[in-house]
C-alpha cells in the first residue's frame, strides 16, 4: 500500500496493466459515476476515499464490501480533515461538481491532479480489449443519437454498448469480461469539461459529433462561451470523422478549430440536399454522399421519409439525429442496406415527443426530456396548434426568445415549476391575449392533475397538448422521466374521468387575460 512518502508518477498510468497499486485516490461523489470510479480503482489496487455529501445506505454498504472508505460529509464547503490527512495523489470528480467547488479549488492549490471518469476510463480501456470510441454530445438529441448509433452498429454485427451520460458508466463497460468492439459514448458538457486534462490521458475517438449548440447549463459553466468550449472538446484528437451539423454554424466552427489526427474528415449532415462530404435529404430520401467512391456525382440511399414515419422519426430534430447517427456508423463501415434495415426496427426513447394518448381529437405528447429551450423548440416545431405545458428550473437560461418565437403556434400555455416569473412576463409581453394558466400545486403528485384539467378546458379538436418544459425538473420531480410518467398517468386518468367542459379546481389559478381571438398560425 502507498504512504505519504510515496508518490506515483501519474504519466505512467496509461493502461489497466500499469502499476496502480497503492495510489491514493479521492473520489468526489457517490452517484453511479462515483461508485463506478471507486469500484474500478479498488480493483486496480488503489487506496480509495470516497467523499460525498449524499450517501444512500445501500451504496455506502457496497463501498464497504469492495474495500473503499467513505467520508460522508453533508457540508463540503470546507475541506474535511480526513480528506486532508488522506493526502490524495489524484482526485476523480463526478460530473455534478462545479469547477469552482471548494474541494476542487483545494486540489488545484495543492497541485493534486483532477480527472473525470472519462479520462480514467480511457486510460484503463484495455482491461479486456480496447474498444473503439464514438463520442456524441450536443445540447439536445444526444441520447437518441447514441441509442440509434449503437442500434445500427449492433445490427451490423458489432458488439457495442451505449455508455456515459446515457446512464451506464463507461468504467462499467471497460471492465466487461467479454469486452466490446465499440463504445458509443454520450458526453455531457460537465464530462467534457474534465477530459483531456493531460496529454497521456487525452481521449482519441474513432468518430465524434456535436449535434447542435444552444445556451444551457450556464449556471454550471459560468458563461455561454465556456459551455461552447466544453462542447467543442468532443472533436479533439478524432481520428477518422468529425461529424457536424450543417444547420448549426457553431458546430462547424468547432470542427475547424479542433486539433484532430491527420487525415480525419469533416462530415456534415443537414435537412437539405447534401454536398460531396455530407449526408442530407433529396426528394424525401435520406442520402449519403460522403462515403460514396464517386461522391461528387452519386449518393447512397439510406432510408426514406416514409420509412422514418413508421419508426416515429419524422420530426425535424429526429431526422437530424438519424442523419448524425448514420454518418457516424458509415464512417465505421456499416453498409447502407444495414442502416436502412436497422432504422426500420428502431424506436425512440420514452419522454421524447412520445405520444401519450389521442382522445376527443386532442393529441397528448410527452417531451419531458426537453429540459432546455433548444430542445423545447424542436418539439414545438413539430405540432400546431399547441397547448404548451412549460416551466421548471430554467438553469440561468433566457426563456424570452423561445416564447416570442412560438406564441403564434399556441392555443394556450400552462406554467409549472419554480421559475415562473420569467415565463409569466414573457407571455404578458409577447401574447397578452393568450390564455395562460399557472399551476399552484406544491406537492409533486398534485402538479400534473391540475395541468391536465387546465389542458382539457383549453384544448380544441385538432390541438396537441405538449409537455415540453424547456426547464429542468428537480424543483418538483425526481427527474425528467418522473415528470413525464406523472404527466402520462394524469392524462390517462383525467381524460377518462373529467368532463372536458368542467371548471378547474378552486386552488388552480389563471394569469393573463380572458381568452381572446385564436392566435394560432393558419
């Protein structure tokens, strides 16, 4: 075991088979990422101290079983004495810790290296066999694109796992006893902030993509520029293909600025006709010109709009995700016929423009995964007219432009969540005659029943009631999936039991004016 007089040269730790024995590592956080990091490091022979403000009993017990020490300290505004005494040589930080957290500032001042779980996973990826990595980020669409990319690769016969921010720690995948041919790694801006901290630990993916960029998580990164800089790191050191969005100049700029491996190609995707190095759409056909030997004159047909409709993938943002995933797997050598076959059997994840019910001519749609304005805009563009359920934790993002851009599509709006003042003001400014309802329920199980009662009263045949909150959920729900499940449950319950013409309960409130003329677009 290590002692305070022994210091490991971290530059030598570039393989599972390096000498990790006795390395003193502090792991910050005890969620899925933190536990996976601790479990990996113990298996490598390191001494591990997990420092966490929250420590569920079951997970804490597992730490004891694997042989890691837990320091459960609810207040981490100062450095606990046990952590200082432990004198870590390395800190592994979970994605939720802000860069200016007291423990990270202490580590920086003490000259202690800080890695994220992604860097650790990259260094030890060769335990069984080193899989290729395909990395995916973007403000929106990451999870769908990762799932579709993995599905396409699996259909082609590759052993593949969808990992990272999607919910499966990369460190669990690299320790799989059989191993994988390829990992499709979803990377949040938090995780990207911490990658490539050192030359020997810098990841070098086979292919990479930033799907889009819009303001998000500004409360964590501190500015839009810092957020964009984190996203752009997904392209660094890419070896074969940097895939970018032709309709989002920010992603093009990221590729132009990225330091990639010589010979790496820039591959664009977009909803229009493609250029010679792009994937796009021609007369309702999804085509690939980028990987055709005669790409200046010919293209491969991958699928059609009609086939996408059968898979529930016709919304513009869904088509963009299909194009991005297709570009990634075509770079990996997946044949056009396999792409077509796989898309036909893919189904989009829950809570992403998911139809809940159609009743009395009204379509109810759950897009609870729209946790920021950019994602909500994609959902709003897919329907018209709309009764819009919006609100939650806005994360420092300006909601006003989203409201201004979409008021002509709205039949009514229903505001939920804590950050309602900005929404209330935006609707008053841009649509003073629009019916705007506010849900005042404070208990979680009371929110969605009130939402549905308002929606039933406001919606007309042909309308869509759309849950696209443009905000995070943690103010009132456990997660965006919990928010979506409760919406769906209330829809099924209320549409069976509530008179569509009935009045709302007395504890529901309404802001704005009485209903004015129809403000939806023709």
